[in-house]
C-alpha cells in the first residue's frame, strides 16, 4: 500500500539537486504544494516506459531499479545518487521498486521549472496578516499554488459536463435506445438540436434529401456520431467566464480549439487510422485544462491582468488539470493523453499514431504564418507527422491537402462556432 503523508520541510528539500538552488521562500512554497509519499517493501513506485513528467526523490528507505536488459541497481538515502532525481529520463528507463519502507517525493517538472526560472534574490519586505513572509514576486505563483493545493486535497473545482451530454451518454449505454429516444433527450436543448439538424444537412454529412427533424438527423448521423457531436456542441457553454478581463482569453481559447478541431477532423478524413468525430472532440478538448485555470484566475487579479503570468500558469498546469477533468468525466485514455501531450512537439512513442499526434500536427498548422511559429519546430521536424498514415506526406503536401480542404474546414468551424 502506498500512503501519502506530510508536506516536506525546506530542510528536506534543500538536500536535493537542483532544489538547493531555491531560496527559503521558494522552498516553503514548493513544500506546501507537494506531499511526502510512503511505500512499503515490494511496492512498485515507477514503471519502465512511464512518460509522466515528474521528478522522483528518495527521502528515506531503499529502492531497486530494474533495467530492461536485466541490470539491477540499488539506492538508499545515503547513496550519492539519492541527491539527484531517480530514473529521471522520460520515457523511464527503469522500473523502480521499494525494497524497504520508503519515503519519497514526486515533484511536477513544470512546477519545478517554473520556480527555478523565477527571478533570484526574492526577499520578504513585509508580513501577511498571519505573520508569514509576503513578497510581490510570489503573486505569480499563488494561482499555481492554489491549483496544486486543491488538486492534492481533491478540492479542485472542475467544470461539469453539460447535462444533455451526460444524458445522451447514459442513453447510449442502454441497448434499447433508438433514434426517437435520443431525439427526446437532445431536444431538451434547442441550441444543440438546431446544430445537430444543421450538421446532418451540411456538406460533411448531407444525404440526397434534407432532414427537418432531430430524429431524422440522428438516423442519418448514427448514434455514435450523434453522441460525439452532442458532446462537442455542449462543450461550448464551458468556455465562459464572469470576468470581463478574462473574456478575451476565453474567447481566444475557444476559437483556437475550434480551429484545431476542424483540422483534426479533416486530417482524420484523409487517414485510415482515426474516427473523424473522435478527432473533432480531441481537438476541442486538448486545452480543456485552461478552462479551469481561467476560472480560478478570476480570484487572482494580479495574474488575470498580466497576460505573460497567466500564459505561464496555463503552460505549467494545463495538461495535468486537463487530464483530471477528463478522468472526472469518465473519458477514455486516448483523450486524456491528448490533454497531457498536445504541446509535446517532439514527442516520441512506439507504435502507430494516436490522437495526441493528430492534435500536435493540427496545432502546428494553426500557427503557420504567425509569430508563434518562430519558436516552434517545423512540421518536418515533428515525429507525429511521420506517424500519421497520410501517404507520402511532406509538410508542403500537408499544406496542399489542407488548402484543398479549406471549404470543409470552414464547414466544420461553422458547425462548431454558431
């Protein structure tokens, strides 16, 4: 059994590399954001091949590292290796097992990098009401700290999947459900009903004759496509905020997600590996973690009013929080992986392309011609592009395909936007 115990003190954290570079206030901040874990003898802590981005530190006990070639290494708290992150290469090269009662830390790499990259020389200039040190430089970390604390304590306020999507999903699990029953559920939301009928008549799905009812649209689309489209349409209502300051961020997030979705859908049509509607949903969900982050940012005006600080928090936390949201909604692993890997541009993995690969390529297409592309890899440098089953696809041909599909992309965006 693995148990979670207390928060580490600055004294504990200071023993490790590169945590010794942090000052007292940063160590205190980090300590409040993480917890000490405890594992009994024989418990596996880390699996070879794992790609989760955290650093493992041994506080007390003894670990055994198993390599794929059969080599075994043992590390205890007095070993020189224990001052550094253990099995830190990603994907992990070792399976790590506790061979004695063990205490250890798991520190999110994005959080650690964010602390290491803050300005040096932070000093406390005044005290908070409780007598603890206060410093203006910490304000940019307070949002991250709150998010992590709520995550660790299972108190994170997550967006709820809209009711109509939940009810359609439940009906899909009932073998007796037919088009008429699905229509009765969908029609409780007039906006989604209108979008579903419009979609069934669009060039993407249109038949010989137009449909004029929700039930007829469902018959044409099929139950699975209907379910995914209802999910997609229902997500629009989550991209809202009460804050006037954050409205533009939320609108930009929605427009970016829609554009990525449309390109995912078209690329899936060209590929034999992907379900187009599932690809559409993957594109729309890839940044869902930022919806929760922007909702939290309403409580932190110093961050909400500083685009650079807000962008850094989203960059650090979007994948972790997005995966928590989708697990909470009961989504399957391939979409959870999308939230975690959507901006891992040089991502490598074995096997065929997955939906995260599709979203990576779609995102890069949305940035072509923008200033953002200056800091991103080119398409021919991205392993995901090579894994997509699109024939002899080069970056130039990829653009040509999308140019030819401009009209379909426009139809897809229209289906989502209005």
